């Protein structure tokens, strides 16, 4: 009914003028001129301001709140606590799938982590609400906080990631290690990290009877709507969520969070629209984070420099009440050939907010450990780390033995190395100095991320005037979906971009799945493209069955669509415009529908991953230990590139996260209180512009006939993998010091000798 009617799938995928163009973001001007309306910019009539009061203890109960003091403060309208919080249709601790948070919605007086919401103050102004919240003066019955990876008894989690097995093995790791001539046994630690999107979680909620209107940033509109519908006992159709612009998400807006629901509850309590915006420090708790890990890697290598065994054991932490377990070891399934591979996970439950997907969840934490260990193994063998990686290149997916649907990693290594100048790298560490006497080091890391796809739907309409309208409830969190998906939409209808209107970012549009797992372009894009093809097929049917059309009798298969016209394949001069066909048929418009989902047959046959190679240069002050990442070159292969400018931007962003992971980011938890001590952007360090001296991303050509008809893999998360390890390995190469606890700090690389 859709694509097969026009065979050769969709000729305009190959010949279309939109896919592949390096367009700037279509919303760029709106953003730089302040016209883009983010959730918190909304201000419906009669709106009140809600401010959260959050717990300053990590475990225990709230003994008392001075609600009277808050309520009698000028401007305060009401205070919502567990006593008067409106009823919910569902227990907020109920969870039917991994894509749900268990939520803290004032269901009782328990405190399960620091910064947990304990009350909401609603007032006529933000100032009054803030002052009211300060007057609550909570009294607690505190219990000792369980903190850190040794804070509680460990166990094997029931599943990791979105439910993958916690332990996987192939071959005999112990035998492989016994047979090895060189062995590495090293333990790496990664800290808690927080998403820290520029835009804090925010919501403006307005009730109209049993209808609910919401402005809030979301990476998963349909899931958010479903979650709210369940909690409030509403039909999903009665809930409208607008989410046209996000100031970043990185996973933290993938699941609707407790504070967002509290905004909806507050609006219900007072019977007026309510705005609730998290303060920066309040984002360190109830909206997810990347959990800490401790990873032990054992690697065996034979006399030829080939792996004989790879054992990757990860320990991670989750909250005491929910089940997110970071799949840190799973990256060892994908990258390096080894006759024996074992991965396993264990976890502790401590007094923290529930961790969550954070850009390359599992892959990022696992990658810095694996890439460090591989580097250590190369050094132990006296081999160049790039040559060592190539020697252990996986021709098939190591854990499954499946062929890759495509894998241009060799080309990534070669092109990246060439561009970086890797051939001039001395083998031994601490050999290079710049003119100012700084130690210089070069490191490499392999990047990888699975090519995923979820379910999505889309609608495409060809209007009477020959222009198009394409609708998809897709999410642009800053990555450029509104541009890249519109390019796909235009090609799907064989129109120019300025001939179509593309609507996204609203829950009343077709479900576009989630903007997560680096799968949004493939997922929403395939649905969008299929919808266009469906509309064109219906149009073709009208024309080829009508004796008055020059296309009569050609059959749909005998037509191609290009530039708003259908043409005969055998004679392109015989053609008709969309508008002409609709006019003759007396139709105002014609509508096509599209859907997408992963193809189970292709998935069971092929391993699908994007790949890349990241090369990093660091300079280290030999006296002060200060580390600077001075040059980054990444070469990535991720199938078809829809928009090279936006794809490069994703790679740059990911690689900067890599620098951040290796050198900057860390939430520091007070062991006595369980509180994050650096819950702000002054003390929680991320690189700024001045920290990123030179960065370059090469787009390596890769055709993938199996991932989806567009040939698109994801680009959003792969950049952080590989990059973090490359920077860490460069620090070793500069200093000769192998630091295994991240981020690497200046005191870690100071030597008395200088
Ligand atoms: Mo991503 S962590 O799948 O938004």
C-alpha cells in the first residue's frame, strides 16, 4: 500500500534535493531573536507560580512543615503537602515498563534522597512562592544516608539498561587469560554526573474541567501523555502537551519527572494555571542522573597482540525504590574480537534519586573504561594503540557472531589518523613537549553506539495548491530534528523544503516515538518518509486510472515523483503536477499515513551499530598538573547523513562531553548528608568555549542497506564514546601516568620530578 507501489523504494531518497543538504537550523533565528517560546515562557491568564520545597536530608521522614507560616505570607495562595495533595488515580510508585520513573508526588512523609520534593508553595509571584517555601522550615527525622558504591550490599540486578541481561558470556574467559602472554587487570571509576540541560525542567499546566493543557519540555510526548493519563485517570485525548523547543534534554526529559507532575497537581489544587520551574540545584535529585560506576577489566593478549579474553565487570548504583541499572559493561560486546568475552553487572541501592538514561547511557561509562584498558593492553604489548585496535578489529559482532549491517570503522581509523597526524606519534609516553615546555600526549579511542529504531507514525498531506503538510509529534531538543526531519519530509513528498509545512513538538500530532537512543531521525524520519510515499501513491492512483491524465495506464510502478510532479518513468516529458491531479479529481487534499518500526528479520540477522575513531591531544603543565585538551579529531560512520552541518554539530557536542567526562564532570556527594555539594554550574565543571581549542568531525561515507530504507543510523550519542577514552589515553601518553578514576584531576598527574 505504501512503498512497494512506487518500486525502487523511493527514488527521491537518492535523488532528492533536501536530504544531504547542510542547512542551518530552521529555528535558529527564532532562538537567537528570543522568539522561540520555551515552556517557561508561557503565561496564561490567571497563572500562579509554584516553587518546590525539597528535602535537605537524603533519608528519613519529614516531621513537620510550618505550612501556616508559608500560607500567611503575602501573595501565597496555597501550600501543597502530602496532606492536601489532590488524589491520583494511580500509585506514583507503580511502574509497568522501564520507560517510567517511580515518582515522588508527596504520597507520604518519607524522604528517599536529597532534593526530593516535600512541598509545593503556590503564589501570585515567583518571589512570594520562593519566600513561602523558605518559611516552611522543615523538621526531619533523619536516618544515616547510604552513599557511594560501597554504601550498601551489592546484588545482581534483574536487568540492565532497558532490560538486557546483567551477565553475558561467550567462550572461556579464565582459560583465555591463562593462555595469554600479557594480562591487564585494572579497575576504573566514573562519578555521578548530571544532565544539566541549559533549560531546567519546567511546566505550565492548566486544567479546564477534565481537560489538561501543558507546556513542558519532553523527549517523549506520547509516553509523557500516557503517564499523565494513567496518574490522573484521564483519557490521553484530553491531555495536550506542547513542547516545541527544548533547551537540551540528554535523556533527562525522556521520562516525565515528578516535579513536572507536581506542577499539574498544583494547578488542580488551586484551580488556576500554574507554572513550576526547577531551580538549577533542584535538578540534582528528582530528574535523573548518570550513576557512578566501578569497572574491573581483565584482558588477555597473545604473542601476536590478539585478545584471548575480555572480562568486563561493572558495579553501579540505583535508588532504593526504582530500577534503573546502567549497562556499563555491555560496550565490550561490540568493539573488539576475542574468543572469550564475559560481561557482568552488580549494583547497590543507595539514598539517591533514581538514575536515568544520560547521553550514551552505559556506552559512555563503559567506553572510557574499555578504551583505557585496551590502551593499557597495547602498551603492555609494546604496540601502537591504533595498530593494536586494528589488529583486534571485529569483523563480526564479537558477542553474537552476527555480521554488521555496515561498519566503516577501518575507514574512520584511517581518515582520522591521517587528519590528526597520528603517524608521528612516539610509542613511549612523556616524549613530547611543546615550545612552552608543556607535556604533550596523543590518544585514541574507538566510538560506537547501537543503531536503534522505535515505533513512530506520521501524516503527510498534499494540498490542492501542490504544497505539502507533514505532521509528526517529533521533538527538537536542540539537536536539529525540526530541520533534519523536515528535509526528510520534503523528500518524502518530492517537494522543496519551502513548499512544505512541517509540524512537530505537540502531543496532538502522530506519535513520533521518543527522541532518545540516538534513534529519532531513523524512527520519526522513516514514518515521515513513508507517509509522503503513501500520499504520492494515492495521488498516482488517481492519475493513472483517469483517462484524461497523461499518466493514464502507466500504473503506479511506472511513475516517479519529482519536484511536485508525477512523471512517467519511460518518458519523463509526460507528467502532471500534484495540483493538477487533485484539481481534476475535485479533491482539496490527499492524505498519506506512515509508520516505522525496527525490522525484526534484519535485526536478528545483523548487528547494527554506528562507529567512529576519536583522536585527542592534551597538554599538561608539568609543574601544576593542569590539563588542556588542545586538539580533537573524530571520524564517524553512521550511515546516511541527512544534514552534515547538524551531524557535525552532534559529533562536536558529543566529543566535548568526552573531554568533560575525562577531565571535568563530577557530582561530589557529601558522605555524611548524601547531598550533592556542587549542585550548580559554577562548581559542577563542564568545558566552556575556551576549553575546546580545536575540534573537528569527519563524516566517513557508509552505505547501510539494512538498518532502514533511509540508511540512517544515530549520531546523537556516539560522540561521547571514544572521545572520553581518547582524552584519558592522551593524558597517559603526555605524562606516563595512568589515572583510572575519572575525571582526571591535576593532582593525579603531578610528579615530584616535574
Ligand atoms: Mo538519550 S540518553 O537516549 O536522550
